C-alpha cells in the first residue's frame, strides 16, 4: 500500500484512520504523504493559507518507522498510531523551531519535547508541523500581528481572520493539513480560532494538561488544549495529553479528577437534563450581528430539543461590574521571561532584549514597552487588584447560576463573524472568550453554522472547574444532532 493516496483522507477522523491502518487499506507513509501534498498545494500556493511555520523534516522517516513496527508486530503502537498532529509554535518539539511567532526567536531549536509532545509520541502520533500564531500569543481576533512567516488566512474566506492566537492550528485543521492539533488559550486563543474555522476546541480546566515546554503569556490564565474537526477526535487527543506532570506543579490539582477515558462522554443524549443558561448580556442586540444571534438562537432551540433545560436569559446582576480585564504587564513579562531564560546563546532572555532586537511586529511595540518596564508581579498592585476582582467575578456568576439552578452557560464565541484581515476599526470582534478566562473556568467550542459569505461561528459552552467531561457531553450531543461543519471550498480534494 506504500505510496498510494488514501481516498478517505479528507475530513479523516482518528478512528477511521486507525481502522484503515488495521485493515491495511493504507499505511502511515501514504497518509503523511497525502497531507504533505495538500500542504504543498495550498499553504503557500493556491489560497496561500500560510498556516504552517515549519514542517517536520523527519516526518517521512518517522512514518516509515511506524509502518515497519506495525508490519513486524501486527499491532498499532498506541491510541494515536500514525495520526498526524499539528503543534502551535509556542509548544516545544525537539529539533523544530519554537518562535512564539516572533522573529526575535527565529532559529531557536529546543532540545526537549514539551510534556504533551512526549505523550503524543508515546501514543504513536506523528508530529507533522508547527503552526503559525500571533506574536507571543498577543492577538485574539486574528493573527496578522506576526511576521513569521506571514499571517494565516481563513480557508472559508481568505479575506477574513483565522482568529488568534492559535489561528494557524485552526486554519490548518479546517483545511485538512493534519488530523489533530494543539493550541493554547489564555484569553481565547483556542476558542476564537475554533469558532472562526468551524472546528472543535477545548479550553480545559487549568491543571488538566501540562504546560511544561510551552511559552506562556500569563500563568494564572494559561491553558494548553486540544483542537480537532470533531468532538470524538478532540477526546482521542485529550485522553492522551491530560494528566499530572511534576514539571508543571499546577497539574497536581488534576489528581483524582481525570476520568479513565473521556470517551465515555461521547453520548448522543449528553445534553439531556443539563441545566444551561443563555448569557445574553455577553451578546446584546446593539453589540452583535443579527446573523450570529440567529445562529445562537437556533443552537439554543436545538439544545432544548435534545432535552437540555434552558434558562433564557440567565442574568448576572453584576455583569457590568466585571468587564474584560487585561493581563497584568508584570505577569506577562514574568511568564515570557521564564521561557526566554532557557533559550540558547544569542537569543533574547528578557522582554527588554526583545525590544532591543527590534525584531517584533509594530502592533506590539506599546505592549512590549509596558511589559519590559513592569515591576515584579509580587510587587505589582495591579496583580493584587486583578486577583481580587476575579474572585468577586466568580462569586457573582456563582450566585446567579446557583440561584437559577444553572450549571452551564452558552453564548456565541464571538457576536460578530470573523473580521476582515487587518480590520482594526470598522467592526468589533465581539469576542466573549474573556468571560471564561476571567472566571478561570473551562469552555468548549463546537460549530453552530455559518453567517455571511460562508463565515463560521462557534457555540461556546462554559462550565465550572472540572466540568470538562460534562462540556464534552453537551458538545458531542449537539454536534451529532446538527452536523454543521462542512470543509472549506478553497482547499478541495487533490486529484
């Protein structure tokens, strides 16, 4: 079978790929070759998505090694045997660059895999490529704000934004350049790209997945998590990467809270009897596109038909007292410099060094200046104020949800369609991802349809800490009942 093109590649799922390997309908080498052909045809040519920053030069050798092992043993190497994975460029893959989207780090090759990458390899996954991102993960509505190698374009409509900062992973998965993907989410960086590219993404409970080997942005809000075209694929990835890791002390909080497998959450009736509140304060009529609101209204009706108990609207009386609060610059500096400290000779070790290099996108100059001159976090009154404000925010939401008997919140990921690339003035993004980030709660995105010009929108479901399993149940039930995702027309199957 070596060298042939597997006809099931487009929209391939993890399960279908594993079944094809076991049935010897294809092999890993053929699958990887087919993905590389699509990347060659569409990432720099054709619609020129520019979603990838580096392709693993050893990927064919690694694929052939898996094929030899399978031929010798007749057994798959793990639950992700030969499944091609795309890794955001702020997560270390030994021998591949980690730039965080910044030209100041071009050429830096980390010597060790991040913990989650080690787990992926152990499960048999193929690390196919690193994906483009907003520079230092500072960009939620798009990822035009990076000069490495150029900003990614939305495969559904290339004039529009992929969402940031994991926009490369979102666009590449939507375009069928890989099967599963990794993103990071501090302020919405998994959720915005998932919504914009009609895929599924999970901002997990903070300690669920190790962040060791990741270049973060603000430790208290930083998460790393799975992205995929389907909820089942997201679960297959989450099962591998979730877990306690001594290299990330925060993950100690996950002990005893992770089920043996999240696959038990893949229930067609998973939304039944879930108490869900519609947080319309997050997308008021004057701050939303009517087409997106209509998609949300249809999603709520679908959830109700699936047996969910809907409270519409769920009102948080203190909602306006708790607006989006940016990351403290002192924490941003400390988190970035924690990673920069381990880079090799000749690379910046501080934010001030990045400034001195002049190798940054102009959009970031003001933020970098503010971070480079910020005090230590333990001496910064802004940190203490933010922490106190977030405690009050959580208390306000808890009161409202408990009073209404609600366990989950729903809202669109963004109340407007994906923005035009480079548009900073004409329309707001309407992103609602700051709510779960400010609460420090998990949230999942699942496609809920398309508005103008085939532009995707995602349904966002938010739950309390460690409600990840229930979020997956709701998302899977909704996905299976609606099947909104369709592949983008700009990247059709290759002959």
